[in-house]
C-alpha cells in the first residue's frame, strides 16, 4: 500500500460529451434510415424540449 493519499481523479467530461455526441449521431442515422427524416426531426425536437425543461428546473 502507498502511504500517500490518492491524487485528484481525471476529468472525463470532454470525452463523455464527445462520445455522447457520436452515439446520438449514429442513433439518429439509424432512425433516419429506418423511419425517415421527419421522425429524426421530431426526436431531436423532443430531446431539445426535455433538455430545456431539465435546465429550467435546475435554474
């Protein structure tokens, strides 16, 4: 065992946001291939609405 306390944990915020964007992109691409662009636009609008409500609740 080490006698010193552990250091700070690394900040993975940027990596998590980038991977979230990549996952959102491929999910929207699959939805567009299967259902078409109007469904992707509707899902994007609903996602934006949900994020906006969460942000308003936190403020």
